[in-house]
C-alpha cells in the first residue's frame, strides 16, 4: 500500500477475502480504501454489496453501504430498500439498531430543504423519526429487553432539528418532556442540554422553569445545576427571582448533604459488618486448627498406649503360652457367664453405662465390612445387572440409600457395594434385578444427582471379553443441527442458556457438560430442530458476551479419539518374530542411561519361540557352564578363614 498501485492493492484484498470472507474488519478496510482512493461507483458499490452479503450481522458495513450509495447518487428508492434489508439482517445488539436508524435518519435530513416551510422530504423525515421510536420500543425492546437508546439520542436529534432548522420550539419542548419521563430527569447533563437549547432558540421564562425543575430532580450533580441557576438569576433575574433561587438551592443542597451522610453511615456499617464476619471466620479457623492439632496429639498418645498394652500382652503370652491356650479352649463357668451377661446385657448389647465413642463404633463397622466374605460376580447375570459408579466415598450404607431409587424401576434382588481392604466404600456397586426390563429401565437413571454428584449407570459388561464396548451415550460424529458452545460462565444455568438460544430457533435439548463431581466445565451442547436454525444461531451467537464471558459457538463435530497402539511383534532378519522394544516411564529418551557397567551385563537367556512349532534348542551350552555355583553359609565361612 505504500507504493500506491491500486491494481496490486485490490488484488491483495481480493486474495485475502478468498480465505477470510467472514472477517468484518477486512471488508471494512477494503471498502474504506475504495471509498477514499479509487472512488469508482460500480466497483465501490459492488464491494459494499458483497460485504453485507457475507457479514450481514455487522452494522458498520450497512452504515458504510448507505453512505456510499448516497455519495454516488443512487436513487432514493434503492437506498430505502437497502435500509429495510439492514433492519431484517438480525443484529446481535440493541445498540446496532440505533446506529443503523441514525445513519438512515441522517441521510433523510440531508435531503430536506429547510428553506421551505413544508415539503415532502420533511414529512418523510418526521414520519421516519416516529417510526424509529416505535420500532425501538416494540421490536428491539421486546427482543433484547432494552431499547438500546437509554439516553434517547434519536429523540434529542429530532428535537434539535425542530428547534434549529424548523423553528418549531413547541415540538422540541414536547420531545424533551418525553425524554425526561424516560428516566433521564435525574441526570444534570440532560437538563443542561435542554437549557442550552432553550437559551439558543427559546425564551428566558422557559429557561428558568427548566432550571427550577432540574434543581428538584437532579441526583448526580445537583451543585452544578444550582450554580447555573444562580448565574442566570444574577445576570437576568429580579430580586424576587434571586431570593426564590437561593431558597430553593439551599434547601435542595441541605437535603442532598443529609442523604449523603446517611449513605456514608450505611456504607460504614456494612464495612464494619464485613470486618466482623472476617474476624469471626478467622477465629473459627484458628479454633478448628487448634482442635485438629489437639485431636492429633490425643490420637498419637492413644496409639502409644495401645502399643504399650500390646507389648504387655505379648510378654504375658511368652510367659504362659500353655495356660492361655487352655483358657481359650475351655468353656466359661456359670459365674463367669453371669458376669459376662451383666457386662454386655441380655440381648448381646452393651449397657448404657459403657457405650463406645463414635470413632470406635466406626472402626468396628469397618472391621465388620473387612470380615465380610467376598462375593464373586456371576457373569451369567449381566443381562439383569447394572453397574453404578461415581458415587461419593462418604456414602454410609449405600445399599440402603440406593434401594428406594432403583426399586422404582423394578424388583431389586441384591445391591452389592464394593469396599476396600480397610472397609471404606469405593464409590461403585452392582445392582441386580429380577427381570431384564427392570435393568434396561434403570439405565435411564444415568447422570442423576445423588448427594451432590452425578451417578453413572451403565450395563454390566466384562471388558476383558468385550474390549471395544463403550458406554458413552452421545454421538461423536458431525451433527449439523447441534451446536457446541464453549467459554460459558460456571454459574450459567440450563434455563438461562435456553433463554438465550431460543431467540434463534426451536431448541429441542440442552446439555451442560460437567466433570465427575458434577461441577460445570463451561461447555454445552444445544440441539435445534433443523440445520438452518443451527447455522443461523452460530452466526448470531458466536462471540456473544454472557455474564462478562465471551462465548464461542460452532457446529458440533467432536474430534476423533486417539486409540493407543497395541504393541506389535516385528519380524527379525532371520525370520522369527521379535517383540517390539518397550520403553520405561520416561519414554524413548536419549538421556535414559543404564547405571550398570557393561562388564557386568549378563547375556539375555530369553529364548524366542519359532513362528511354527516349538522353540529351538540353544546351540551353545557354554553359558550354562560358566554360571557360578550357589554357595552355602559354610562355603562363605571357609572363604573368610582362608587368610
């Protein structure tokens, strides 16, 4: 572009657009160069037309297109048709509609000859202003829950045109009244804008009236409005006007200062509450830490006492082994039985005076679980059994808690939770039903939340016999009617996402992707009714901001999963199969050194089996002859004494 050859620059832009036709910034730079440098009507309008056809969601391209058509003298009817197409393009933000309306209204204003009292162009301009306000109120506000024009810029421009160009101050005052009723009366800059308009094209009476209303309504900068009122009365007002202005401003400023003091006190009270909460949390953490340390010390003392007791019992066993054996094999006498019954109670339970602490009860329960006989799984019952996993390890009595959940699918024969050697629940179990249809119905409970985690329910299949079996229930191929959304905030719910997506078509299903703990990963799959709705949603939603997060939207096409290669045997130069070399945990690295000297390396005695038939016999037996014979303790003693 520094050389300035238009043909080469145009060629570079065209080549770039072949691969990047959906990049709006590239179209903007290309059209800007043509508008400022070449200025060839057919070429400029053709590029603008291609730009809005490839990136219809970009309002800047439509605005530039309207300006280019006006610049090259295109017929008014054609420009109006182009503007209607821009309104139906489907912009992403409400402010985009305000921008395109403003560009079109500016074009219509430049067509009007204001030297005439009334003309067709002026009536069209006024009707377009009215239509713009109605469109933003109905269409845009209904779709985006906002008009996109909170400061009423379109209405302000209309009021300025009526006051300055049409000398219709009455219409301008009506428009400013509408602006103030839309929530803008609390802003000082809006009142000062109206005051300046009255000063330039109105009279002093309406200026004074506007400033008195501003003093009462302004909440952001009331001092500035009061100062403007006093300045006007100082230069133009009477003594009565001055006294009235001073009284109103003093009253208003006193009320504002009182409100600010109350707000400051409230803010200080909230800050103090936050400090107290932080201090309370700090004390609670310190107490918890001290209690934990105390328990750890107590547990160490208890273990030491138990070791001492075991040591004492061991000494007693060494001293009187025969006596203990005799006591174990004997039957207790009548008196001993009565004492035992009095100690543990009539029904085998301890009395209330000697209840074990919860820690001992938990240890006893774990011991009972460890002592439970291990039941091997019967593979012949796989058709009526489901495998349940991803349960929380802290679940107590899993069979009792899961039984009501699965009995809704059919009669449950048995629930077998799996425990570790220490007696801890390992987070999975087997549920056996009486009928096969009950097991199939239980598969619908997959991903159901149980104690804060999604419970995985899958068919009971032996993977050693069926290594290719997969329990992933979702498609891994290209689905043109389904969208993949990434970058979502973790707090985004399914209902909030559905509210965003249903604006672009009929949503059939939404799935938020979570990890094994049930926590969201910021990903989602959205299924639409057909491919056209999905493609339209990609265009409008990609790059959208959701709760300060910029999301990415694409057609669902998961990448192929890489299957790990199985170690294969390769054929050696002599014919027999040689196993592939295996590497250590560090892989095939150059720095993987052997720390054993080569002089001490033993030759490998592994015999490879022939491709067909038994393994060949070793040809040389010298290796066996050179083996060092094993030595006994007596042989080593002779070596030591041989000095």
